[in-house]
C-alpha cells in the first residue's frame, strides 16, 4: 500500500534558513521538492561535488588508487608473457643463453628452425626436439659450406627468433614476478586498511553535501532574497513530529493534501512477504501517488508464475538451499547480494507447485514407486476437453489474472478520475468479467438456458451503452461511438494474445521437466545393468545435466513471469509506474 502524504510549504527568513535546513535534515522525514535536473545540475559547484562523489565511488569500487592497480596489472601481464616465452623456449631444452652469446662472439652463430617432420633432412642441422608434428633443429651458420640463405633449407623450414632465455630461466623469472605480485597485493591490502573507512566517511559527507546543495538550488528567493520558500512532502505518520519541530523553530508553514498536479513521492508499506517483491515493482517503475501499489498482487502471482515455469520440486529444494547459503553469507556472489530471502521464497513456491505438477529432478512422480499413492492423486494430470490439464490450468490462471487486472484498473481509475469518467472501463469489466462469471455459475449450477441468455443480453446492453455512448460524458455521441469502436478493436486483438501468452507457464515447465528427464535417461544408459566404473560418468552426467537445466530454467522462470506482469497485467490494469520513491532529506 501507499502511505498517505502531506504537502508542506515553508517560508523562512534568510538568516534563519540554514539553521532551519539543518533541523529539517536532522529530523529526516521531509522529501524536498527539487527543481528540474536541467536547472540544478548546471550549477558548477554541484558539478564539482558530483564529480568528487563519482571519484570516491570509483576508488571504493576498485579498492586501490590507479597507480597500485596499474602496477599490479603490469606484473600480471609480465607473468603471462613469461609463461608464454617459457612454453616457446621449452622445445629447445635447457640451454645457457650466455654460452650462445659467447659462441656468437667467437664467430659461430646459432640459427633456430622448425619444419614439418616429413620434410626434415639430417644434413640441415642438429635436431633438438619433435613436437606436434614439427621438428625443431639448430644450424651453426658456418658449419654448412654453401650459403644457408640460398639453400633449400630456407625454402622448406621456418626460421625462428633466437630464444632470449631458456625455459628454466623463464620459470625462474616467473617465480620472481609472482613475488612482486604478492608484494603488490600486500601494498593494496595495506592501503585498504588505512583508507577505506576514511573514504566511506568522506563519501557519506559528499552525499550529504550534494543533497544540501540541491535543496539550496531548489529554494525560491522572495522579497529581494529576504525570504526563502521551499516545498516538501511528509508521510502522515511523521506529521506530528514535523509539526512539533516547526512549532519550536517558529517557522511559517502551510500544510495541505497533495493534488494530482503535485509530484508527490510515494512511500510503500507492505508485509514481509510482499516487501520481498518490491524490487520487481522498482524494475518497472514506482507508482505515482494517485495510483495503487501493485506489489501485493504482483508478489503471489510472480511466485506462482516462477514456480510453474521451473516446474520441478527438486529444483525448488536447490533454490531454497542456495537462497539460505546466500542470505547467511556462505555463498558470496555479487549479483545475488541481498537476494537470499527472495530466492529461498521462490524455492519454497517451486517445491510446492512442483509436487502438484508431478516432477522431481526430472522424474515423473506418477511413475515413481517410492512416491506415496495418496499424494499422486494431488498431481494435476490427464486431459480437460482434449487438452492437457496443466495447459488448461495455465490458461485459466491467465484469464483470472487479466480479469483481476481489469477490476483493479476500474477501481483505481474511479478513485482517481471519478465514476463518470470511467464508465467505459466499467463497461468492459461488466462485459468480460461479468460474462465469464455468469457462464461459470450457469455451468456449475445448471441454470436454465433462457435465464442465462437474458442475463447475458442484459450485460451486453448495459456494457454497450457504457462503452459506445457514455464513455466520455459531454462529448459528441458520434465521437464516443468512434472511440468505442477503436477500443473494441484493441480489446479484440489484444485480449486473445494476452491470454495465450500464459501458455508459456505450461510450456517452460514442460520443457524443463523433459530436459531433466532426458539427462536422467542418458545417465541410466551409461550406468547399465551391472555398473562398476560407470558410476562416475553416471554421476557426472546427472550433475552437469541438472545444473545446466536449473540455470536455464531459472533464467526463463525469472524473465517470463516479469513479462506476464509488466506487459499483460500492467497493461490491462492501467498501471503507469512513473512515480518517484520517497527520499527524505536527512543525514
């Protein structure tokens, strides 16, 4: 839910303004209305403060100054290069580069060649090694009477550069560089110990200074600068303490309810379960003050959709374990930081739904002898009107989800714009939701066909009047009819596609179960009837296959429920998500 707000306008004498802002910041309950970014961000002092904040953030993220980071990177590069050179020099054996240089000074130049094994001829030089189909050999320049550069040796072999050092010398160089790398790491750690806490404090102070400057730049100066005017919003729950502070400060202020024209921030208040899913609401956009908070509805449906897309009770247990390990810092992966509780919650939902869908680590529970017969009756299976029962369930959930969205839209629009302005919306709700309810009740209670017929006709007539005639009070009826026809076209083409989108809940769960079952079958084929050493590949196939399947299923189960929520549900519920989150001016 969205907590009600109060709008405040403060008028303060210029000499008392900074002390007043200090008190307001210390209280920390007012979200100050800032001027547009173009007005504020062009201020030179603010730009300098923002650049300083960015520099502090960057320094904290990389954990050391550029000089130390670059020094470490250079050493790592030299280690990599030394390893490559050692690999190149290894084919020439353990030689002394100083003796090669001494031979060169004495008039004997060694030249290094490589050629395919089949083309090598012993008279060319001294063979040193054979590796990967090539022969490596050395030629003493003046050991061949003819000119080497004009011989067939040059045509059939490739001359290589003289190795600077032997492989042993390069390895020795690598060990030396590793020592330098350890010393660089030690300097970085020492810098962190000496500076990180100070930088964190400096970053907090920089943020406070930026907030202060933004508030100052958003202040209107009146009466030749003698008076300072500023606006803000306070949650109604903090209204008494703010009013008490203002009374002590003897500041003139006006308090009022926000209007639709005001850019009122929103503060959400949800229970522990729904609060986990506020991150998804924020991904789309926060509600405006006049809208509804979609999180309480988003939460259970996203959990259900995710569980159906995963579709495997065993995978749910893995998610629970992973979520708990992440929450208690036993597994530290940056992208999952702080998400342990919601991962575990999604795992619980997947485990429960997975048992109803009848899959456990790719095994069909209906065929499992170890699974209790009493629980098998709870598994959704068989056909409904010739279609798979789980597919029908997915479509049914989609119909309910969209109908709920339409009802929410009608209620929210009525609250924001009044009943007269939302007659068209209510007309569609009555036609679609009311019609489905009547048909369902008629089928369940076996109502006479004539009764059902006249109820449907009544609903259709009332809905048509609302959609085509009274959709915009006071407007030309012809325009209303045209608008109603256009709305009908959009509904007819959109609703069917929206409902069919929910088939993905069935398809993804089915695909994941089939892929898991395929890995099980492959592993059992490798195991055979009388396994000995086959246990190892059996376990490797199972581990690799199910880990891969969990990762792919989790990705699909994360993305597709978001699409069903952000596109199908939000579109039909009229949710815009263009609001700003409540961010009070405080330390």
